[in-house]
């Protein structure tokens, strides 16, 4: 059964999820600054536990998934980054994206604006391009989330369309390799 390979960048260590990561993940997903443009509201510990459990399943079923990122020098938790197949309701009518890996990143507020997201996303996309070969990757970002839109553009995503779901607009961005 495949599991997340360990990735190293200049400042980060990325590895797969473990049971002992629940506290870090719960801190991430309970922060209103983090959830404003993702889930829309902080998550309960139980909801975070369910999220944590699904990530090893992505690796087992698809050979790709999410990593947890840690600062190499301190070991401090940075966030989650990776690719997945979430089968999102907001993509109804877009069956061509159903099997395409969806990239995503969410970082602790303490490290926003320090380039950690760029470093982690580049490492994940480089791994994706090598491990999975040429193809498409997409991401969804709310139009108000300017930092994530800038990052997506820097790593090669281009806006494809805007969709409305559950009272919120989402931009669908696609990256071709």
C-alpha cells in the first residue's frame, strides 16, 4: 500500500499524516483565519479526525494525497498541502475534472507571508509531475483569497471559470504539465 513519501525543501519537511498529528491538525482547522476561505467555519475535533483519516486513503487508492509540512529547523507545524480527489459538489457538471488531482494548501497563520506556501506547493507539484507524469491539476479558490490566487498563478494555474456553490463563489483554476 503506497504512503506519502517524505519530501524535503530548503526550509520544510513534508510527510504523511499520523495519528499523533491530531492536535496540530485540530489547531489548524479550528482557526477562523484558516477556515475563512476553506470550510467557511472552524471544524470540530471530530471533523478534523475524519479529515486526518481520509488522507492515508488517498495514498492507498490513488498513489497521491496530502502531506503535513513542518519547519525543518524547529519542527514547528506549518500546515497541510497536497493533491486529492474530493469529488466536490461544486464541480457538478464538470465530469472531466473528476479524476484530475485537486491541489490544495492551508497553513497556520503564524507562517503566512513567509513563502512557506510557495515552497511547499512547488515541492508537491514537482513530485506530482515526476510521479504521475504529464497531465492536469486543478484547484479551487475563492476570489477574495488574493494570496492563494497569487500563489496559484506563480506555480502555473490559470483561471478556467467561476462557479457558485452554497452561496459562495469559487474560481476553478487549471494547471497543465
